[in-house]
């Protein structure tokens, strides 16, 4: 490998391309890929901000800013109390929006998979290794 290859640059470029594909598919539902991922995480159960940030690899303050439109639109609910210990949960409207957006998200997933399971398993394994190294 040559010295001029920057892993971060290549990964960010690939990430932007993937994010754009998901964002386009989810835009009719008024969601970005990041918001959709948060709704999916909340669909598995209640979280605190800290636990949700850790599970998704988010910085807490950035996650809180991303949650604001979801809270404003009634897709996510928070319990009263200090922000750090608030329970964050998916609302009924959030469950409905998530269910409506899921087929479009799945279509992007299927387009990326296209039957190349070995390649996709290898890619996911490499990404996991990268997370562990850094």
C-alpha cells in the first residue's frame, strides 16, 4: 500500500456515499439515516442518553442535538429529570414512522447486499476490527 492512501479519507468518502443513499431513501419519511438508526435503537427498548450514545458510538452532545427534531416531532419521548439520566423512548408516532420507513431502508440494504454475502461479511468484520484497533 502506498503512503499517500489515507484510511480516514477513504472511509469518510465511502460513508458519505452510503449515507447519501440511505438519506435519499428515507427522505420521504422525513428522516435522515442517523435519525432512522436512533429510532431503530430505541425500538429495542428505553435508553438513557449515555447508554444510547455508547451503543451508537455517538458523542452525547451531538446525539442530544440529533434527538431534538425527533422529540419536537413527537417521535421520541423523554422522561422528566436531568438530561443525563432521562429515559429516552420511542413514541407511538415514532414506531409508526419507523415501520413506514423500514421497507425503504431495507431496499437500500438489499441493493448493497446483492447476494455477495461473503464480501459483506468480510467488510463488516474489517469494520469491527478497525473499531477495536482505534
